[in-house]
C-alpha cells in the first residue's frame, strides 16, 4: 500500500545511524545525534524536496508508522533541516 502525504508532509524511510567510522572505530550513542531518512513521497505543497533525497530532520517531530512490514516516517516540511 502506498502512502500519499497531504499538504506539506513528506513520507520517508529512516536510515540507521552509523555505528563505526570508515576505518572501523566504534561510535558511541550521541545524545543529540541528527536523524537521517530517504524521501519516499512528497505532498503537493512541498517545494525543494524530491523523491529519493536524503534528508536530516528533527527526530522527535516525525510521526512513525508501520505499514506492510516497513517503518515509515511522516514529517512536516518545516521540520526538515537539510538535504544531503
């Protein structure tokens, strides 16, 4: 089932945070670590973001849903901090 976001919402899939660096050093849990996701769908009023973009967002403002054995996030455009 596809999710179609309304107005200024974005549907994304959360990426797991890295646990090691490229050289193999283990990373600890950061209290204020940025949250990353990949955009799956966008609402009709979203500007400047497209499907497939990797984004950084405010972690505690996203709505998490589980649908078809996948975890998705619904995020307001204003809560997206950056596009990578």
